[in-house]
C-alpha cells in the first residue's frame, strides 16, 4: 500500500469519527484564551508544493492554488489558518484537513 492509499484510508476513518462538539468548543475556548497568540496566525512560515500533484483531491480548499501544473507554489500558515476559519464558520472540516496535509 502506497502513501496515497494509506492517506485515503486514514481520511475515510477520520470522517467516520468527527470531532465531538465539546472538542470543537474547547479548541475555540483555547484560541480565545491561552492560544490567543495563534488566533491571528502563526507566522510567515510557508512550504512549497506542486498543485498538480494534488489533482483529484476533493474538496479542494478555495484559498489554495488551482490543482494544475507542475510549477511549485507556496502555502503559508496564514493560508491554512484562513481555511480553518472557514471550517469553523461552516462546520466543514474536510478542506481544513486537506490544507493541513498540504502544509
């Protein structure tokens, strides 16, 4: 089994067990308290990735580059945080998971 198949299996298992609502609430409370320094981002750090290598992954976060081409691009912590904020607002965590995998 390659890493892609293993990642797919992990994704499927994680989707079967979503975070409990109290855990989501605790995360929000942490960001409002001791985690406040991270609520507005975690710095300028970015990683390089090739968007075309992620073709076929759905749903793809709209804040990331289109999944075409072989030209490397970067993904910052701030972009991942923006995807996560959308996940909080919409209670949709799949795109957050995808963005964190890419990062």
